C-alpha cells in the first residue's frame, strides 16, 4: 500500500511540474480527479514553494530608484535556480501609492513606475517559460480614493456609483470640525477614526485603513460583479490565482453600530454575516472556471474558524495566512511580547490537529508587513546569522503546508538599522507616530526603537544583489528606500557562488521538498512539545519518514534520540561537519538544524 501511495504522489508531482503550465487556466479546471495521497487530494498549490516579490524593492531596471517589472524579468533565472515554482507578486496596479500600491486607482492598468502592460505580459511569459506560476495580490476590500468609482461616488448622493462605497451621516456636534462627529466609533488600522468627512455631500465615508483607501460596499451586487470582472481579466491573461488582501473584512456588520468597549473589533469585522456567502459567490462566478490558487489574508480569523473558509467542500478559498506564529513576538503597536518555544510549537501542532483532510495550511514567518525573518526569530549577529537563517528555512520547508518565502529570506537579509523617524517611509509608522508621540503617550526615542524592531520598512528595503553601489538594486543615485548598509557582506552574487551560504542551503531544502511526498503530504508529529530549546518533529508517509531536529538557541545542547526513530541517515545539516552524536543522544551546536531520513 505504501509503495502505491508513493507511486501516485510521484506521478502527480511530475504532472504538476511538467504538465499544464503553459495551457490556458480555464481548461485545467476540468481535469479528472487524482487519487488521494494520505487522504489529501493532490493539488499543484499544495506542492508549490512560493516566493513573494515586493516589486518596488526587488530590482530596478531603468535607474529611477524604484523596482519594476522588467527588473523582475531580469531575475527570473535567479528564482529558477533557487527552485521556487510559484511567484506571488505584491500589487503592481496603477496607484497613487498612499500605501505602496494597496490603494488601487485602476485594476486593469500597471503602475507607471513599474512599467507597462506589455512589460507585465513579457514577465508572465518568462515565468511560464521557466515552468513557474504567478499569483497576484487582489485588494478589493477598498480602493484608492482616486479610483473612478470613488470619484463618481463622492460627487452626489444620487450618483450611480454612490452605493459602491459606505457613506453615512455624521452625528451633529457644533464644536466638531465641519459640525459633525463620525457616524460611529470605529478606529482605523492606521490610527485615528475610520471615517472621513466629505464636504460635497456632507457625509462620511468608511476607510478601515488609510483616508485614501475607502472601503467598498460589498452588499451592493454591482460592486461584486465589478470585482469578479476584474479577476477574470487577469485570469484570462494567464495569472494563476490571487493572494487576497484583508479579504475577511468585506462583509460589514449590519447597521454599523458603535463598538462596545473592550470589543476585539478586528474579529468582529472579520466575521460579517455575508463573508462566506460572498466568497462562495466569488468562487462560483470568477474562480471555478480556472485552475487557480487562492490564499486569503486571514486578519481577525481564529484557528477555530479557519477550516470553514478553506474546506474544499465549501468552495471558498484554498488557503489562508494565519498570523498566530508570525506575530507571536509582537504585542500592541510596535511593542515586543515575550514568547516561548513551546508556545510557538503549539501553534503548528494545533493547526495540524484542527485542519482536516479537506483543508490545507500555509507555512510562513515573513512578508512585506513584517520585520525580517532572521532578525525576528533567529539571531542576526555576525556569529549566528547564517546558521539561524538556515534553521528557519529548514522549519518553513519541512512543516506541513505550502511554504511561503519572502524576497531576501534566502540570503538571510536583516532588519535595517533605523535610528531616526526620517528614515521610515511606511504610512503605518507615520500615522502611529502622530498617535503616540505627538499626543505625548510615548517618547520619540522609544517609538523609533520599537518601529526599528517591528516596522514594515524592515522588509521593504531593496533586495541586495551584489556588493556594488546600492547593493546592485539600482544604477541610479538614490533608491526609493535606503539599502541596508550590510549589502557588501550579504548579497545574492556572493551567496550564489558559496556552497555554504544561506542561498545554497535554501536551494537544497527546496529540492528536498519537491522530491519527497512525505515533506508535503506526510503526517506531522511534535516529539517533545515542552522542550524550550529544541523543535523536533517527524514527517511520515508510508515507508518514507523524516526526522527534523532544530536547536532554537545560541547554546550547545544535548537532545535525547527519539525511541521511535531507528537506523536514521543524516540527509541535511546546516552546520556540515560539526554535528556529533552519542549513544541515545544528539549533541547540537547553536542554531543547528538537521534532517534525518529513517
């Protein structure tokens, strides 16, 4: 039976790799069912390794200091060499850039700074030629206030586009600006009220994010049809799916009542009464004719609610990003929170226990909204940056779920050494500064220190390609955001040629992940949940079994060899030549990661 499982899995993996990548997506959706692997229905997006590109920071091709689509095309061979087979492209749409592209002015145009639609088509063709796939950001909870829908909506209460957005009368208050208080007490994610007064019609519009990001009214069927139309536009071009930004927020609470003090407003907003109905409608009208990958940003969604959204039988989304692990070290605002390794491990174990065979997980610890991976979960000192970066990649690529890597993770890129407010570009930081420092709640020194640790600009500094000026990111004089000054020591050119680099090790891990069904569909078991230094787990599928041992500390320690693991063979070690074993125990060096097959 086990041999049959492996044969099926192997055939499917080969089919995913070689078949269908250059065919129209619409035809693929009607493919015949494939035999299950360990109870799971095989899908290409379950077997994928995804690499996120933040285009503004990836590669500048024309010297203007801003990354662009042609820069991505230039580096496709690099991504192919790394071994990833799905690219997630952060917003590339036409935008005034109030929130770096998450405020979209035109969904069917490319941002001028990034290039043209012809450049996009050329990039997409290059991706397909290299047997990779592309998913793009879908930002449809809100638009830019410069989108033609909103421009029309704001003109009058009788405009045909008025109900494309959420407008409400304010509460009369002669002492308030414009004579009105906001309609309710909703806060914005970017500080301040979630309501903005508009003088032409003397009403407020809702913006859960920036003032320039008005929320769409998903209760209006015309809005939903407009969204599905723009999705089909990109799918017909050959895009393979979407990462859906803050998608649980699309269904608002009826009547928009004031928040009761102490309410977890994010969870409230994420569980609107029509969320699942709208996602199912989206699936039916926009996604089902195509063979797509969909992953939702599960803001406000608890682990208990997550399976409902990604259950295959409910036809909503394929995957979601649950942020329990990524945000374990962060408290309110930019403050730090103490955490332990047992707490961290429990998140993954709980996911494994809660998700059924008809749902699938994601594995990630970094993205464009988070600080750098190694600076947050590893040790970015000169001594331990490389081994701890390798250890984190080991975990991400061997746990169960589709792994997502963020640009620069494969190099061990670190947080930027911010020391003053003027170095930040992020609107979130600027608004938080107004709310915290200008109101006297926090000193500027403390604020900058916290933003340095957790600010989003840490991950948005330009990609470090080589040791030349600006890290090879741009030939122009000044990049849009400063390059980390450690680019001479940490860069792609040196790592690609170094067999002991983070890049080379990540390359090996990705190849291992692609080659072994057990590392995709295999069962997961945490062998020592209470160990506060070591994360040790098995991945098993039939006769194929792996043991992964990770020392999450800067100290040398000993770990008891698991009784259930017999005659194991070392497959990969992030500290080659330094490992040691004794009878019944493992001697682990600081930040050492090992993968055994048994």
